């Protein structure tokens, strides 16, 4: 018995919230959830390295496994349940048609190294998606293999460095605005560059004067998110592009927020040299609790020759993959390979189905509605919360914690109170350029009724905070499967796996 | 449009509250000459039926492994995935949630990641594993970069039995981070001596077991040689089912294990998404890349889970992070966890035994064909055969007969002309006796 300290239930359960032990705590030797045939009797050829001793995996039957993961699922918030306004993460509806199509026989069961004559439809699909991406961005080329946004960043910065080296230049610095995602500086460092931060101006944009002062012939490029993480369009973007090109550097655009401008602005028209596209944000492939993503990178004429292997080409014999740099169709300048095989095909299928479903008209409407929804939040909350910058915003709206000043309530406390109201909190404490940031991205798949409900709750919570009901906030959340978790102890004494009780005792001795 | 809930009336009311005449005016920060004037040359929206029809037509042009005897491996394997796996991962609370940054409403994701980490640690016999990487190849490159950090050295020795994609991904990172890699020639017969290649600047030796050619080797001596020289042993596993039958890397002295976990729970998907497994020793955990779920307690003292040690990660450390990785392979890791939970000890070891036994039977039948040599003395579920002519042409001829007969080594090593007659043949529990009959019969015909 694991009596609930709050409700006193003997089971520790709270109605539909059911406590669930680890699979390792449900082990009964001899149980299994699969029925496999008896292996044929053969002399093993394992080179004398047959496994000795048990592995320690628990035995469970299928009904137990199904119940286990169903109960775990019920401890999660999800976009299928409600508004999930994580700024810059783009939690929009994930259409189920896309799930169905990604599982079609003839796609899901293709091996990556089948003869190319047997995968013509798959290569055609990759080519079709590439065409959509190039057309939507106004860019001439796209590298499809990166596995996620940060992987796409690597791809883009590697292409920049390869192009510079091809010119015989070894530049050392990459300029990154302070509002950038953490992946941007991490990527630049992973490609051997030093990161030179650019501060934001009082309007939440790149400080153009400081940017220009930092330019020089040792600058490899700038990594700019546009719209930026303050939810604002960098209105000096054309001047930034011209200036970086004038010193021989390249313009990397972080495409995490491309969903704000699809069908209205083409990055190619902004002077961009490369941009990754998070298919799991803009084109709605599911986030899956943290991946898999997919991060194709569109490239300008200047960077296209350096695209990583492999890629799809179309010739007289149909489609084929170029897998080596001395292929007659290759440039001979590919910077290398980024990933096993050819890319996140399962995500390509979903993204293409999403684009075909929306079409050119629907994609433009989607970005328009995303921007409208964010501005509606801004207009509705501007008197109760404190907008960090003047509008209009793009697809997301940034508040700072000025409205919580002297209340004893922090951004974190405010977020935890939202959880009890049935909402996932917005992105907190990011971007770093404003104090106690609250970054909200409603996306186009929220209805007006849904936004109105959210607005009423936030107004109510703001009033409660201003009334200094501090204890209420500090105690939140109260209605979740777990209340605030002790992250400090978790990091100080990490327990990163289950161990059987006897070995835990041994470890303690 | 079925995915957009706003009505025109909603839009009018919202614009009125905002106080602007049109949505266009919300885009006023976009420079005039960067605004798209004309609609893009792409089709307009379509219903479910139309979209399904077009994508199904593309699928129909392919020969899936579901309707052909298929013997393809080389880092991606077709296994039977129980129906419950795909059902469970499509529950909306799992499919449509984000990275568990708010632990109070993410206990489900955090608990299965903790279970995943434990399963990976158990099958590799390592102390600790992370919450997944993109795939086996990127996990391998991350392992090398981690070994460089741990040892403060800058040279990695990559076995000639390492999958060439894994080698190439590592080479890409080496080029841009400026570390050295030593790449001995393809180790076709599983005989290379790597210990002799370790020098004072060697951070790690990377060896795949079973190798890309299928050989199984005892790595204990190599581990000793690495440790004596102050280097780490990185063991790569591309077929994770093998761990149900083989001495695990941890028992042979591995310091880091980088593996491809696709075989458990995940479809072939033409190469992705897959799931990289990454495990190491406790003492190196703070140098490990990727997310980690850890145990803790909540405000009421109840056991719960959080993401932890995030001071290693990019969102906190920015340019000083251990890796730039952010999104990983959460849902594929979930599929792995569910499938592994269904298998359990009994199922996982039996699955491995079944794979091996099928491979032994097919290897013996192929070896009996005139002109065909099975190169391996040892193997798990994949082995290398030498054919009397170029394997690529043979594979194409088999494909014309509706058989996916293996991966020609030339596809992986296009520059090594003398490897052109070699064919990698993988056999799993999904291959029936009829599949094997079909391959043996067709190969006999093609080679005549």
C-alpha cells in the first residue's frame, strides 16, 4: 500500500490518475508478451562469445504492458488534450492522415539500401517534398538528411565553413544574437567557431550598429532567427544580409519560426544562404515527447555545391541517390555525410501529406492565422500582463515578468498555476534578453473559443498574483500526478536507472 | 480547410480587438520588397482522399520488404514489431507531447525514458544510458567527441569493421572540429590488429561488434590495450538484437557503447527515423551528450522523474554544451521500450536465438552453392558471402525476380573494387523457410 498523502486513498490512486510502478517492479520470471517459435537446433557460430548469465529484463504479459503504457500516457499533457503554447516549439495539431500514410506498406517497410529500381516511389516522394521546400523558401537547393533542427544547423554551418575553406579562407567568428536558441551557439562551437554575441536593441531586434561594428573579414557568418525568438520580424534583415555579404560572410537563418511567414515571405528573398526547416514545427510532424524531428536545410547557389551526401537526383533512368562525391552527378565538393542512410523518411511522408493537404492557399492561411492568434493574445493580455515589446508580433508573443513585480510570484510559479488550470505553460525564461520571459505561441490550430478561455484564465491568475496570494502560487500545481519535483537533488545525486533492491542496498553500504 | 478552426467572422472580431484592418497590416515589419506578391506555384488544398491517393500511388511503385523475401541488413533490420507497440505509440498523450520540460505534466514521458535508459544499460551491461540520440551513426560520432573530452586527446582509431556511414559521419565531425581519425582498410575477414594503432594522442578505439562484415570478436584484450594507453574503448552495435545472444560490450571492457536501436520496435522506414542508443560508465556521465531522465521526489515526497544534469546541455550551456543535440528520438525510444517490455528476458533471448539459428541455416545452404563462399567463421544474423561475380548485378537480377537478396558491399564501399563480389546477407525471425528456398533457388539460377 502506498497511501496518498493528500487524499488518503489506500492505493495512492486518485480516480483516473492511477499510480504505476516501473516495468522492472512488475517482473515475474517466465512471463512474456510475445510468442516466438522455438529456435531450430543449430551449432552456434558466435565465436565463443555466447552471452553468459541473465540480462535482467523483466517479464510482463501483453495486457500488463498495454496497461502500463496507457497509464503512463495519462500522466502527460499533449496537444491532443489542449492548448500547448510553448513559444518557438510550435505545438500545433498533428493530422492523423499523416500517421496513416507514413505506415503504408511500400513506404514503412522499405530498407534504405534496396536496389534503387525498387524504391522509385520513395525517391519521388523525397524529390516532391524537396520541391515544396524549395518553392516555399525561394531557395535553389535543399539538403534532406539532417535528423532535427540542431542537426540542420550543423549542416548549414558546415556548408558555410566548407565554402569558406574552398575560397582558401579560415574565418574564426560567427555572430549570434543573444536572443538565439541555445542550439545556435552550441552548433557554431561544434563546427570550430567562436561565438560572438550581438545584443538586442530596445525594440527586441538585432542592434544594427553593434552588428556592423562586429563585422570584419574574420567573420564567417551570422546565425539569425527570423522572426526572432521575441516573436518579432527583424525589419533590418535586408540590410543585415547585405552587410554580412559585403564582408564575405554568409547568412544562416534559423528556420525554427518559419511557420510565421510561410506563403507570405520567402527566405530566399531576404538574402539567406541557408536555413534549416523543422518539419516537426512548421509542417506538423508530431513532437513525440522529444523527437524524432527532421531538419532539411535549404541552400543558396553559393552553398549548394557543399551539400552533404547523399541526395536524390532525377535523370533519364528515373530517380537515384547520389551517395559518393565522384558520382558524375555530384559536385565533388560535398562536405561529407551527416547521418546513417538518407534522412528521416517517416517524417518526410508526414510533412508532404501536411503540405498537400493545406496547399499553397492553406499554408498561407495557416501562417496568417498563427500570426492573428498571437496578436489576439497580445491585444487581450496587454493590460494584465506586461508585453516585452510593442506589437505587432508574429506567430508568438513575449511577455516579461514586470507584471509580477513585488508580488512574490515568479514566472515559474505563474506557469505552475497554469498547469492546475488545464494548460501547458508557455516557454519560460527564454529568450534571455528579457527578465523572467513568458513566450506564448498559440499556433493556427487553436479556435477563438480556446484562446478566449486561455485569456480569461491568465487574466484571473494575474489578478490573483497582484492580490499577493503568493502561497497559492508557491503551492501550485496541486492537481497533477506529481507536484513540484526536486530537481536539485536529482542533479546532485543522479539516479539514472533502476537497480534491483538488493543492489541498491549494496550501493548504500 | 479542415485543420484551421478560425471562421471569417472570428477573424473579423479578432482584428477588431487588435485594432488593425487586416492580417496584412500585422506583417508591416516585413520590408515591402520582401513580401510575396503573387501566389506560389504549388497546388491548392486537397481533401484526405486526394492526398492519400497520390501518396499511395508513390508507395505502390516500391517493392516493400513486406511483400518480398528480404535479406537486407547493413545497419537496418526488418523484425516483427508486435501490434501493441504501434497502437500504444499513437496514443495522443505520447505522440503529441513535447520534450518533458514541465515534469508535473510529463511524468509519462519521463518514466518511460527512465525505463528506456535502464533497458539500454542492462542489454549493453553498462552503468548508465541517455534518453536516445538520432541514430547509431550520430551516436558513434558523439561517442568519439565525448572520448576526446574525457581524455583531452584528439585522435580516434576507427576499425575497418565499422559501418562506413558511421565512419563517414565521424569523419565529418573530425573535419570541422579538427580532430584526427585513423581509418584502417575494410576488415573483410575480421582479423585486424587495432591495439597496434593506439598512440599517445589516441582518445579512443571504435570497434563494431558484430562488424559490418558480420564477424564477432572478443574485445577484452583490445579494451586492456586501450586502458593501458589511457584511451577509451567505444563499442558500436548496429544490430541490437545481437545483445540477446552475445557477451555484451560492458562485459568486455567498453567505456562507451553507441548503438542503433531501430531493430527493436521500429520499422525500416527507408532509413529513418531510427533511435541511437548511448551508454557509458558512471564516472563519465557528466561528459555524456543528450538528455537524461532521473529519479527524484515531489513536494509530497512521492517518487517522480525529471530531466536532469541539464547543465551539460545547449539550452543552458550554449556554446559550452557537451553537444548541440536538442530534439532526440523520443517516440522511437518509446517504441523500443514497449517492444523490449513485451519481449522481456525470455522473449529477447529467444528472438536473438531465432535470428542466429535462421542465419546459420541460410549460411550453410548458400555455402553449398557452387562458386559461393561464406567468409565468416563467426556471425550473429548477418554474414558476408563472396560471389563468383559482382554482387550489385546479382542483387539487381534477384530484384527482378522479386527477391531482395542482400546489400552488395560495393554500395557501402564504392571505392574498393576488390570488394565488389561481396554480398551482405541478413536473416531475421521474419524470414520463413519459403523465403530462404526462394533466395537459394533464385541465386542458383542467376549465377548459372
